[in-house]
């Protein structure tokens, strides 16, 4: 392993960190979420002895969608609370996918709740929906606040839609998401003041409040207090910035007590470099070498406004790193043999894994796809790790559009690694390459549970 002290690369002892938090399996989390949803439905069930007439059916549907929306929003926020057990067990990219999918359902539930309640009340009161809407909004301040919350959530949902998101800067989209917290706060009180499932049910109110308070505390703790505490404890600073390849730099960051972070190869941190131009943004970058007790290294490709500026970082610049995050680690492994398959800058987490995954000769192999030899990153490092492992790196060159001669086709991959289906595959590369390679691996009969991939896009 390479470790850096005051800018000089030295060899250090290999670390096998044990994570501070036990990862939770995705299936366990889904089970907890669905059990919670069933408990939420039981609130309505217990409170509703019978339903008769269109008005009651509509109002009942409105109450159920409202309960589910109130529950779903708090689960969505919890998924993004950066809870270490979730981040390590599920992985940040899968959490983000769950959050995005759940967000679409939650916004639909919120809209359905509003419309069904208005319609149901209008039918029961024998009036029209416009009159009923104005009565609800003007007579009940909590409902007015909840309506504003609903509109905020709808707005966040719209900017998160694929087409709108593509037109927005990442940071704009990200900071607009903070309106979700405002929406949650604005909508909270109407649940107790007008929600008939809560009005006469003190235990339900207490449990519901606890759910919101616990998630609020988790957000405060893991998103704000822990990063600040880590910043003071580890006092990270840039030690070295050097060119790694075309448009790619490596940054070595040094600090104190880094072993306490228990960072594993394959994981990433959100890095905030404290300079005039970049203190306000934290970008995710994977460790490109195993973390040492006093140094970590990341390798960054110039892909946009922020990553482009990093080559100008000066030694001594303070750094705040939030993490480690990610489930793309040795813990995901299910088989003795492993293939690390990377392309482009996606090689970064694989470079670290190549060094640390335990395995004898022939057990840990690597395929590295790049357009041309000059694009290869860590060439000398990879070759020397391969030598030590008694293997060699399979470099595959060529432009992306290869037609039938795609070197990552099922046939080529099987020809290169005949025991492919018996291996765990760790895959990291551009989104298009990742998707097509997963298909190729499936065609080559690699079971889905043996394919582990990290996405560089949330
Ligand atoms: C888990 C993970 C690990 C990564 N590891 C590496 C790595 O080792 N090396 C490397 O070069 N790149 C890595 N990336 C990608 C890197 O984070 C983005 O390329 C970088 O943040 C681009 O920022 P920008 O401002 O330069 O570009 P922009 O033009 O602002 O953004 C380009 C795209 O990068 C993504 N992005 C931007 N900012 C963020 C952010 N704060 N959080 C999440 N995504 C963001 C968005 O998808 C955005 O559309 C990783 C990404 C993820 C999610």
C-alpha cells in the first residue's frame, strides 16, 4: 500500500479496517419499510368501522393516501440521512435510486391526498370542489400551510424529473431539494389538527411524532454534526496534487487518526475543499488507493466546473471529507475468485480494491478498458500489484463504438476469463458501458448477485 506523509510516498502496512457500523442488508430495510407501511394502514383500519357512500369512500381514500404520504416523506428523508449502516449496506447509488423512485410515488400520493379529500368533502357537504377548496384553505391555517408544503413538494418533484434535471446545474437541483425539509415542517401540524386518524389517538400521535423526531435527529447528526466533528478530529489538508493522465489528477490528502474512519477500498467520501471557489460544494470521489492512517488519495477527472478547478489546489488547503460511504467493497464479495472490470476514471475504486482484496494467484484479475494506451491511469501501480498477485492486467483498447467487435461482449469476456461465471465481478465505468457490460455478463451466465457495480452518477 502507498501512504503519503508530508507529500512523500512511502510504503506502509496494509490496513484491514473494520467498519464502525454494521451494514444492513437491502432486503432487511425493505422489510422494515413495508412493515411500517402496514402499521400506517392499520391506523385507518382501526379508526374506520364502516364506509358508506361516495363521499366517505373518497374521503377514506384521501385519508389513506395522506397517511402514506406522511410516512413516505419521512422514509425518503431518512434514506438520505447518510446513516453509515445504510450507506455501507445498501450503497449510496442504490439509496439515491430508491429515493428518486419513492419521491415520484410520494408526490403522487400528496397530490392524490389533496384532490381526494377535497372531492370527498365536497360530495359529503353537497357543494362543488372550488367552494370546498376555499373553505378548507381559508378556514384551517394548518391546511393552508400543508397546501404550500404540497406545492413545494410538487415543485421539487418537477425539477427532479429527468428532462428538467438535465437542464439544471447539479448544485441548483441539489439545493432546491432543501425545500423538502420546509415542506415536511409546514405539513406536520395539519396531520394532528385535521387528521381524524390522529385526533383521538394519543399513542398514534406520540409514535408518529417520535418517527419524525428520530429522523430529524439522524439528519442533524449525520449530515451536520458528524462532518464538523470529523473535520476537527482529522484536520485534513491537501499534501500533493499531481497529473495522473489526460485531464486527470490525483490529490493526496493527509490528516490525523484516519484509521478511525475505517475507510475501505471501493468506498468514497464527499470532499469539500476549503478555497474561495469551492468551499460551498462537496463532490463524491472514490479512494484511488487504500486509506492509510495518515493519508488518503483520490483521482479526479475533469468533468465539469468543480472537478476542473481541483488541479489548482495548493498544498496546505484545508479539506472536509464526509464519509466513508458506499457498499462497493470486499464485503459484497460472495465468491473466492473476483474480476475487477473498469473503464475510464471508473478504475479509481478498482485500483484500491485490486491492492487489498484478499486472494491467491489467479483469484483476483482485472480488465481495464480505455480508448487508447495514453488514457491508462495508474499503469505502473496496477502492473506492480498484478506482479505481486501473480497475474497481469488485461488492457482493452478501442473507441466506444466497436459494433460486433465490442471487447466487453459476452464472448470476448468469456474468452479472456474462462471461469467468468464463477467470479464476483466488480464493475465501474461510464453509465452506458456499465449497462451494456451487465447485459453481457448476464449473457455469459454470471448470476446477478455476483455483479457489483458503482455508479458515478446519482
Ligand atoms: C459514488 C461516486 C464516486 C465517484 N468517484 C469519482 C472518482 O473517483 N473520480 C472522478 O473523477 N469522479 C468520480 N465521481 C464523479 C464525480 O463526483 C463527478 O464527476 C463530479 O462531482 C463532477 O462535478 P463537476 O462540478 O465537476 O461537474 P458538473 O458538470 O457540475 O456535474 C457533472 C455531473 O456530476 C455529478 N455530480 C456533480 N456534483 C455532484 C455531487 N456533489 N454529488 C454527486 N454527483 C455530482 C452529476 O451527475 C452531474 O450531472 C464519483 C461520483 C460518485 C457518485
